């Protein structure tokens, strides 16, 4: 069922490529939960940890906010020259530690915000590891 849904979502991009020989660049409509647009903000809830992230209008600067049990515990701004945030946060029995990294790609490529961290789930006294993309977007062209 998931494979059929994925194929259905990818079909417009595949048909565009087959008919025109071009990729459907910047078509984020197939995966609205995974992709975002410059100027938007989103968040991901992982156990007790909520990771919020906001892109600037060009998609080259990301502000991240970490919340544990609804309380702010970390804030960072990631750029091309400061692209990694190492954190070790704790609030009561809730905790998280690891890295969030900004991976910028040139125009036409998907940029990503990735994470590699441990997070807690206080409700059942467990912990989990997250490794992967938190979100993705396409960088807008910048005039020099």
C-alpha cells in the first residue's frame, strides 16, 4: 500500500521527466511533510523533544529551537559557515544530546537539515536515536 502511494505521488515528476527530459525541479508537492519552502517554519516531535526550524527567505539560514517537555532549552542559527549545532539538554527526566547539521546544496539540489541525536520518552522511561533528515528544501538563487 505504501509503495503504491509513493508511486502515485512520484508519477507526475516521472511523467514530466519522460515527456520533457527534465526533472520536476522544486516540485515539493509530493511530500509536503518532508519538504518546506524558504520563509516557512515547521517542527518535528521526537519523544520529549520538539525540534522547531525556520528558514529565511533565501533558504540559506536556518534558526532552530529545541523544546523538552514544552520548555525551550536550546536555540541556534545555522548558516553556510556555521552549519552544525552540538547540544546536550536536560529538563527533569527529559533529555537529548547530539548534532543538527545544515547541508546546503546549489540551486537545483535539495538542501537538508539533518540530525544525529539521542532523545528520551519520559512516559515509558526509554530513549531512542534519530539519524536522518529533519526536513528538506530548495535554495533560491542569490544574486551576487
